[in-house]
């Protein structure tokens, strides 16, 4: 599905991604974990064409998407759910969802399918249906997150990038979000790249994971193995915090 | 034919290479951060992990040798704090300090599954009764096969090495179906059975998994015929993980290297240059998933070649030929690693000078023998038979304690050992293996 080789990216003068290589197979949930500033969001933004790739290769189903504009990337099948939801507050819920299908709408000929997809979103997220005529800004954080996911799905992506979907949400709502992620893969077969501060929850739903540290990948492995890795536990799962490195 | 982890063992080459690159880069980032030896070495050469952008770039990195492991004795090459290490193994350490290797919990799990792979490839499954006739202890052999068998779900008999008649009794009574040992010990067992008047074909034994020393196709045929089993080869070394680096499938045309966990290169042992696929040269291994004891470009000193052709068994993992010898002067005698330099040291320590000597290695039946011929010099010249015998005894005892292998020591006339370019031919290996 996705194959990345040696990508490098900069935030101003900061070398934010250093030779990152990773891959996703179709239908996989892969998570990126790492501390603040490790480069997780940068990586997602590079993939979706928001931040330029300084060097390296990004192959989406065999096609190189480096240097493609963000809208082109979406039409190639890659959608991102941005950090902090970023829903269009003054617009209605339904309008937000419709905007997710904007590129398909403009390309024409898919109007009926878009309507069908809208219904599907309402089935998946009944709360959104209840509030379809409400301004997105009036929704709760959890509902906004559902809306942001629904909006991304309206583009019918093959690969969905989720950036911190649990951020700022109450624990029960977080559980709901992770259930949605599992359902997406089970029912829609969506391939998902998930960035999370909540490493434990992410590793529980994911098949595999990559650990980023200051812009570099330092570990790759099955999610279940990473959960047991001492470095991961120490750094991201909040265990062994007081223990210091000794040699 | 069963495959233990088909999602990895049968990966398309392109996917293997992507996974190798990802894991190699992660490994380099980790060793650069956590292992002083690698960091200083890379810095000396002006290399940072980011310089490795493809598998071919691996060739830019320095080799790691047994000497490096000795210099960093005991824990210097560990990449995790000792508290995360759950197992320590060690090599024989007959010259000076041994080499120490460590495993985390995860490393042990990976090790077990790698052994399970080649045992499954050899035809072992959960119905089998596996008799392990390797020595338990600091060596990795017995434990590796032990864990692999348990992971498969086979019944393990942890016999340990030696005590051949008891081995045979257990083999009969416990209805062993798979034998794990060195190939030469399998021959010993066959011989003993013949002496005891037991027909091996009347036993339940069906497969043999042999490793720990080089052996020939002729020896395979002999073992298969005499014991009435299928005999497969496997390869590993404790510095890299132990058994489980590679193992044969039932096609018996080379040992599949688990490439999702190791990158194999073949180099010219003299120049260090990487040789093209198919060439014969020294095997160099890089670990991709080890946590406690990662290895970057470890020179195994074993001479072999790699075959990237797809195997009939369906596995895509590259196959290495049986090892054809060593790129250094190490000898494997009765499964023990012996360097001629060790013998030089012993002689020097006893007489304070270095006589010309020659090592003659032979195989009587299935057992290796070592003879040391020493040229008489002024220092080592005795009028009295008694003194001469005392000297020979002293040398034999010392050799036995240093090498861990007994040797027969003989004195020969001056200049009777042939010289090549002024240096004596140190080793004559008459074994047909």
C-alpha cells in the first residue's frame, strides 16, 4: 500500500525527519509513537503533501507522490484527519461531511455515490445524523473527532492518516474513538496510519508500530512486542520512570 | 511441507528488502546511541547512521570482529542495561577472555521462533519427541533447539552431550523421533548401535537436526543410511544469536537464512570487499531485531556462498551453502574451536622459545584426533628418556587444559617439518568432512 524510503523533511532549519523508512500493507493498522517533537505529525504532513519532502521516496500503491499537491494526494487515495480535529466550526455537520467529498463532487458524475456515502457515515456515526443541521462548532470534542474522521472518509481514501485522535478527550470518549478505528478496518478494510500520544491504546489496536525519536526510527515491530519493549515502556508508557540508565 | 511463519519466510524479495532497510536503519540508530564501541568506530570513519540509505550502503560501515568482542569484555557491546538482560551465554574462551552475549526477553522469543522455523522446515512438528544431545551450559546450541522444540509443541528430552549408551536406551524407550546433535556424534551413535546389535531402522527415529561443526554431503548420506533418517543442517553462532541464523528445508539445497532478522553479505576475506551474489567468500552478518546484543557486520570467518534462486519449498529467504572452511586458521576439533596460536602460546610458556611445530588433525571413526609434532631444538633436547617423557606429559596436560581438547605430542627431528617460504606448514587436516 504505502512504502517510504529515506524521507527527510525540515521545519525551517530544524531537520525534523532523518532518513525515515516505513511501510504499510493493505488493511494494516500501523502506529507511530514517540515523544513530543519526535517528528510524528511532520511525517503525516509530509505524506499528505502539506510539508515539502526534502529528499526520499513515498510510494502510494507504487506511485511516487513526493512533490504532489495536497489535493492531488487526496484524489490518489490518501486522507488525513488532522490533529485537533480542525472541523469548519460555523458550517453545519452535513456541510462538513460534504466538503470531505469536494474533490469527487467537482470531478462530477459521483453525486449519487456521495449521497450514499453520506448515509453510510450517518450509520457509522448516529450522533452526527442527530446533529446534521447543527453548526460543527457546537459539537462536543468527541463528536467533532467523529466528524473529522467522517469528513476524511467521504473522500473514500485507501489510506487514512489519523493524527492524535484521542487528544483532549475524556477517557470514555477515547474508548469510542478507538472502537471506531477498529471498526473502520474491520468493516471498510481501510488501511490506517495512526499517530498517538496515548501509546498504550494505539499499540493495542495496531498490528505494528514504529518508534520515532528525534526524527529517526529506532524500533520497528509487532505492536504486541513493542508493548513489552522496555525502552518503549520507559519512554512512552510511563513505567520505570524513575529508573535510570546504568552501565 | 509446513512453514512456521509463512508471512515472513515466503515474503517477496522486494518486501524483504524494504523490511531489512527499515530494521537496519532502526538498528543503526540504536547502536549509535547505546553502544560506545560502534559510536566511536563510526565517528572515526566520519559516518552517521543517516548515511545508510540503502542496503548497499551497509558496505560503508566497519566490520565487527571477535577481537572487538574481547576488547569490550564482558558487557561493553550490550545495547540495553543489564537489568533488561534475562540470559547470558558465552563462547568457549579458550584464548584469554571468552566472548559474552546477552538476550532480552524479546530476544529469547525471537530466537525460539527462528529455531522453530528451521525445525519445522526439517519436518519436526508437535507430534515429535526431540532428543537434544548437545551440551547444556554456556554454549547456545542446546538451549536454542530446546526452545524451538517447545515453541513448536514437540516433546523435548534435554539429554545433554555424551553417555552414548544411555542416549541409545532413551532413544529406544522414549520413542525419540528427532535427534539433535553434532553430525559426528550421530555417527558415533550409529556405530555404537551396531556394536550393541541394535538395528536403527527398528527405532522410531525419523529426522536428525545436525549443526555445530562443518560436515559433507558424504557424511549426510552416511548418517541417513546408517540411522535410516532424514538429516538436515543448520547454522548459527553465539555472537549472532546461536542456532537459528539459517537452516535447511527438506529440499536440502542450502540453508535458508532468516533475512527478516539478519542481513547476510559475502566478502573477500583479504580485501573486505563485498562480492556479487553467488560468489564464494566469508559470510558477514548484521542483526536486525536483536535488542540486547545487536551485531553490525560481524565477520563469521566461515566461507560459504549465497543462492538467491527461489527454493522449491516456497520459502523466498536466501540459502547459504554448507560452510566450506574458515577464513582464519581456526580448527574445529570435536566441536571445540582451536587456534594454532593457542598452541604456540603454550609452547612458548613452557620453554620460553618458539619451536617449529605442526598440527595433524585426523578423524578415527567419527572422533577427531589431534597430534602435535614439535621439532627438537637445543632447548628441547633430552638425553634421558625420563626427562623427555616428563616434558611431553607437561605439554599434553597444558594443551588439554588450555584447549579443552586432548592431544598427542610427539618430538620430531630438526627440519623434518616442511617449510613454505621459511614458515612451517602449521596444520595438516586429514579429515574427510
